[in-house]
């Protein structure tokens, strides 16, 4: 299914033609999936228009990771992490911010990828309305800001991000699934007290929309 973004608006750069990612395109392995998702697109089609952006930072929470929400096994609240890869897992963190994750691995195996930051493209006015006073760079820089800008909350837990409708993930139809021109860096994850040295955070090198202290960003 192909979704074509509208023309450049709200001060956004020229929109790209985005095709929805099929589940078969998604690597099964969590770490491979996290790296694959860098440079892909997050889209939320609403009655009032499209909100979209390019994923510039993600974190992997693979099988057996003690910091992952799936580590304790399936429960009612984390059931979406055990769905087939490509389903959303949305969880309120610290009672304040919603976090958008995507299930990885095969159905029944709990693991996921956290979407940490997006470079905003379409729907900048809508994003700014949800994030009043925030400059462009800060609209979706960080997982809590991302969900706020995109209007994502508890209702999106369990949705199929490969559906091409509503909230979905996609890629530029004019580029290969793995964009060879994209420089992807690898570094450690942020805000953890355990397994803090694992290189499981992936980001677009040089992007101003990547979150966290600049000093933590290793070379590609």
C-alpha cells in the first residue's frame, strides 16, 4: 500500500512518497530491526491531515534484556510486546510520558524497539499545537516529546504499524529498503541503571534531532 504525503506545508521540506513497510520486510532479530528502522518514517494520518517524520534515533531491547518490559514474561500490560513484529507497544513511563515501541522477533517472543526521536516533516502546525512553544528541533526529540507531537497515547497500544493506515511505519519508495547513503551511528542507551554499556542505540549521524547529550554520540 502506498501513501503519498502532501506537498511541502507548514514550513516542512518537500514531502516524499512513502510506502508502508510490510511485515516481511522487517528483520526478525531485534537489534537488526532497530538498525533497519533508522531513516524510516513514522506516519499518523488524521482527519485533519498527516503528521509524519523520519526516525533518526531508536533503541533495541532484545530478548533477555533485563531492562526491557518483556523480561518478566507476558502480562496483561505488556502483551503487545509479544505480538508479531511491527505492532505498537505504548506504555506510560514515570507516570508522565507515553513511549512508543514496536514489537520485534516472532509472535510470542517478547522484545522491542523504542522510537526515541523523529525529524518532523509533515504536519508541523499540528505538532506545534501539541507542543506549544517548542522549536522545530525539539518537537519530537526524545520519546516523550515524539508521542506528544504525534498524538500517540494508550489507545495505540497493540495497533499494527504495518497496516498503512492511521499510525503506521513506512519508507521512501524511491530508495532501497536499506539506504546506503545513510550514515548510522551506534552508542549506548540512555536513562538506564542496568546493562548500560550495551551498544543498542542507533541514530543518524549529524542529525540535530537526535536526543540526549552530544558527548554520548559515538562515531558511526
